C-alpha cells in the first residue's frame, strides 16, 4: 500500500504540473495520512473505545463492540462478537419486522452526535460497517470499523454545522459565513450556485436499486415535484434540525444553537 501511495503521488504531481486546475495533491496528502494510520490496529483500538464511551455517555441506543486491548496489537485486533446482519439486507429486515424509520433514526443520531457534538467521527460510514442486531423486538445498529477517524476542532465543527443549517433554511449570508470559518476558498463567488449544490448533494436519495430501475433523471424529476419545504429533509438532517430549538442569522449579534442534540448555545 505504501508503494501504491508513492506511485499515486507521482501521477497526481504530473497531472497537477500539466493541468494546474486539477491539482489534487492537498487531497491526496490528507487522505494518505489517514490511510497510513488505518493500517495500525492500535489506532483503531483507541478510536473504537473512545466512540464506544461517547455513545454510552450520550445514552444513544447503538452497539459499538468492546475491543480487548490486552489481546490486540498493531496487526491484530480482538473484539466482542456482535450478532447481526447487514443493514442493507431487505429480507432480514422484513423477517424481523424491523421499524426502518426507528433504525435509521438510531443510526443518524449516532453519526450526528459524532460529527456535530463531539467532532470525533468515523470517516468511512458505508453500509458494510453497519450491522443490525435485533433483541426483544428492538433493532439496534452495530457500528464497526474505526480505523479511519478524524477530529474537528470546535471552530470547524460549528462552521460545518452552520453550513448545513444555512443550506436547509436557504440563508445565503450564513452560508458564506460558514465558508469563511471553515477556511474554504472558492475561485468564484456565486452563493446561489453553492446553495443549490449543497442542497442537492444532501437531498433525500433513492436506493441504488430504485435509481437503476427508474433512472437518475426520473428520480430528480420526482424530487422536484415535492413541496419545497420537503426537498431538503433527509432523515439525518431532520434529526439534527428538528432538535435545534432556535437559529438566528449569522449577521445578528445574538447566539444560535449548534445543529445537534439540543446542546448548549455557542457564541455567534
């Protein structure tokens, strides 16, 4: 893998030399640091234990398997066995009569807390890292694989939350303010286009099977027929926004609540 990374740096460097507008070296540099740490299971042990304690302290109804550090090392990781099936297994979800809305709410609560409250989050939350464990009729998500994690400093964490919330209520001034706080430098100044892109990326998405069946254009056309207020209400953001008790423009001297689980006010 290390050789692959070195080769990739050479290729990306050449591309940037001949096509400066396609300079992905900063992205590759950031990703390579995380990829190196992912090869060290001691790093994953520490990350997983931190998230497990955070989830427990927050009272979130999810399972993060305990890792036994005494039996783990840089190349071996030993953890509790967690029963479950893939979160995308529709047949098993039906067989256990799983309340999908409740299950997704638990998943979204966990990741929203990581990202918006603690700022320490899993960078690789794909379906393969989520199992479903059903006990006594309750479906709980099992969250796996913490080899790739990042931590946001408070200013960046709040700026990202501000960006998401600003996009949800179409507050252009607050959106541009969040860009500045995150240190995001754009080669153009078109807040309308930025707003449209962010809202579209974070829209409700169709399952892959449905997308393939009816096509991207049909899904987008159906999305446009929804009432405007419902176009940007995927479950992850319904959770974070519905529990947000107030918001005031970043141009105001007053405070606004962080987009998360009703946590304390943060100076604006």
